[in-house]
C-alpha cells in the first residue's frame, strides 16, 4: 500500500458562497496516475486549487502530506506549494524573459540562492522534458507543445511529490498532446503522483490510471 498523500473526508468546496462540490471523500497515494473528469464548470479546477490552498476548505477533514488544510497557517502555505507542481493549460510563462530566466525566477522565488545549484537544477529539468537545447529561447519562439514542456519543467523544479495538471493538452493538437501525456506518464513512473483534469477521454483509454469523475456536485471514483 502506497503512502497516502491526500485524504478528504466529508469536504465541501465553495466558490463565492456557492457550493461547487459536496461530500468529497477521497484518498490519493504516492505514485498514482489520476484522471479528474467532468464537464466545463463542474468543479475540476476548484478541486485542484483546494489542494494547494487557493480555494479554502471550511467543512469536513482535509489533509495533504502533513498539512491540515482547515488549520494551515499562512506561513505554511508556501512550504506546501513547493511540494506540488502545477501545470496550467495556458502556460503562464513570463513573456519578457527566456526559458532559462523563467526557470531561474521560480527557483530564486522559492529560496534557491546558490548559482551553481540553480544552473544544475535548470539543466536537470530541461533534460527531463527533452528541452535541453531551448534554454535561451523566448516563449514566443516555442511551439505550443514546447511551451507546455517548459511548464512541466517549471513544475518539476522543486522535485514535487504531486503534479497537478489542469487540461494540459487542451490547447494542443492530438499528436502533440500525446507527447505531453507520455511525458507526464514517465514522470509518474519515477514515483510522482499525477492528477490530470481533462475532458479528453482518449487519454483515459491510452494511458491507464485511476478515474475520478465530478457529476452533480459530487466526486465519484469510477475505478472502484
């Protein structure tokens, strides 16, 4: 049995005082590959955001790693977030600096100071995503698939235990999207938990994983 990273019991999630999800009961362990399915506006992003305390949890019990999400202190949130890598659909790269500087910015913002270690870590993550020759490219010089690989590299910088990917292939053509899914699957094989919010059922058939579905404000484990 793998170590439990996430445990929600009777959790209710709200946005602007409206209930988005209720009676959420879920356990997610180390090294799992999770699909989070649901229609647009069903609450997929809200659930993901609750994991890194972007959406606060006010009822139920919610634990991620050793953090109680109902009692977490403001000063603890940055430490929690360093253990979670986030991959956005719209990339959110800084357009005024090259790939290397984008990655360096994140490392320095999360407490890295040693220039040699920073350079080594940037080289490591770029190699891991197959982009080691693109460090001095500006974001606009990269294709959509290349930009998404850089976003994954950014998510890997602090060696996270969990990666959350919100529609990571939503803006990509099928072939490029498949490459991104293969990359995420390979990261999972190294022991990282991957949670992918998607509406693309093709990936579920192509890359085996546990399937969670949001329907009628409830999170259902379809795999059970």
